[in-house]
């Protein structure tokens, strides 16, 4: 599950990077109404990339907490004096 979380974070970062590169490369305003659609699609893509990264972070954190609970239950309890 931790690998799946890391995979989601990497995909989110790649989508965000790709979107940023497309914005920089294609920064000229084309004629017509398409200039209204392009920024909206770019914003939606950035929101999707952020969602992927957040979902990956949550998944990785849940996996880490599960692993900690499993290790705590398997390890003998140490008593402090």
C-alpha cells in the first residue's frame, strides 16, 4: 500500500510537471474562444495533480501507521524503571 501511495504521488508530480511545461511552451493566446478553455483545463489539470499527490500522501501515511501498529503489537513491551 505504501508503494501505491508513492506511485500516486509520482504520477501527480508528473502530471503537474507536464501541465506546467505545456503552459510554458504554449503560452501564446490562440484566436477565438479557445483562449477561455485552455486556462480552465490547465487549472483542472493542476487540481487533479494536487488530488493525486494528496491521495498518495494519505495512502502512504495510512500504510505507515498500519506498519507501526503491527510492529508495536509484535514487539515485546519494554518497561522503564
